[in-house]
C-alpha cells in the first residue's frame, strides 16, 4: 500500500496514525529506534531535519535494513534527498513567504526525485509559533503563524488545499515549548478535507490525546522521544 493511501485511510476510518521523526544528526542508533517503533505499532518513520550533516543515504539504508516500516523523507533542503527511501513528504512552506521554500528547493531536487520513481506527497507545511525560535524558523527565515491567529491558519490550510497539495502539516517546530493549539487543530480540521498531520512540542500523553481529539489524522513525535524513550511506549497505547 502506498504511504499516502495509508494516511488517507486513517483520515476516513478515523484511526489516526503515529509517526516517528528521526533527525540523522541527533539519532545515533537509528536501527534500534526503528525496531522498537515497529514493535509498538508506529506506522512510519520520517527522516530529515532543518539542516543535516550526516550521510542521508547511509542513514536511510540502515533504517530500511532494520525495519519493514515505510521510511519517508521529510527534508529541510534538497541535499537531504536520497532515492533509497520509500516515499517523500515534500514540504511547501505555505505559512512563509520565502520563495526558496515555496519552490526554490523543489526545483533543485525535481530531476532527481522524478528519476527515482519515489512516491511523492506534496505537503502544505505550516510553521506555528511554539514559544521559541526553532531551527526551521532560522533556516527558512520565515515568521511562524501566531498560536492565536486561528483565522490565518485556516486560510493558509485552505489555500494549500485549493493549490492541489495533498496534506496539511501543522508544525510547532523541533523542540518547541508548546504544541500546536487544540483550537487551531480543530478549526483547520473543520475547514479542509485533506489529511491533517500535527507535530512539534508534544511531550505528554495529555498533549497527544488533545491533538488526536481535535482532529489530527497523524501525530509526529521527534525530540520528545530522544529525550524520553519511554514516551514512545506511552504514546503507542493510544493507537492500539
């Protein structure tokens, strides 16, 4: 089954998915983490970061050898692309106005992506202020949407849908102090038909449960797992 079909089924069957996001510069032992994730019922592993120095080809190949879970690229720039992954979550930073992250990076990688034959999921990526300046904000040089500006978030998500993008991703940013507000998740969920992904700043089962109840079709955990591996076990219980 294609990764996108899996996400769409989660949307319409109301059975949300859990994804693990690994930054190759932070995760020294990807096979071990991936094996644990598969055993706990995680649906897929996302790989990428705002800026990655590690060898993406070697890292992704190690993940593919360690687990049968889909390995999905979630790159911060074109240089993170590798044809060894199963699919590509191609982020279009619709919350910002920097053309480099609306089309520039995509142009640089387009020929290689097309040649790979990889499944591609164009994604309306929306950066939400999580209470600190995150790496993606610094690298992209864009201003996040304020957590109280629900109207702007809804309009931005609708624009992504009307542009033909296939997912909406609400992101508070890696290491955010606060997750995406429940009110914003709920409002975006009500406004668009696209599958809704939520990540950043989720560190507790209460925050995870709140995101799911507000309408997230897939929740992404990253830094919180690196800081507290036991949280992955706790989080997985919501998806069984």
